[in-house]
């Protein structure tokens, strides 16, 4: 993903959900995405930490919902479309809607990615 694509993505997210402070939303969302993805890897690979990682994933998920929705003017819409994925092969935070519109980066399944990495192509 190029810088222009990321800028276009977060502008489209801001428009859809009424995000007031896009830079802070982006920073928080990337941090939660990385944390949730690390936990998803542990859930898949480390049987000795499986239960801890499941519980921690749920705690971080709840904090992510509260924190990220606080940036949104259309909070109910954001929370209604926000989904979490424990499969470490993809992004952990996604939005599910039939009409995501232009600009929002999507995965192969058509889900919108909340916090795409600039390193993805």
C-alpha cells in the first residue's frame, strides 16, 4: 500500500464514520491491529498460552472498540460494522458492509480493513 492509498483509505473511513481526528485514529488503530494480530498468532501456535491469549484478545478487542469508536461521530454505525478476526493470516480488525464505497482498502473477502499497513502491496 502506498502512502497515497493509505491517505485515501483513512479519508474514506473518516467520511463514512465521521472520524474527527484521523491521525490519532490511525495511530490507535494500527497499535490495536498489531497487538491483536500478535495474540492471534499465539492462539494458533502456542498451546501453552492458548487460554491466556484468548482472554487477552477479548480484553484488547473490547478496549479497541471503546477507544476507536470514541473518535467516530457515527459511533453506532462503526460498532455495528466492526468485526474481529482471530486468523493470523489476515487483518484482525475489519468492517463489514455491503456498500463500503470507494477508497476503503479491502481484503479478498470484501471486508474493509480498519488499519492497513503501509508495507502491504
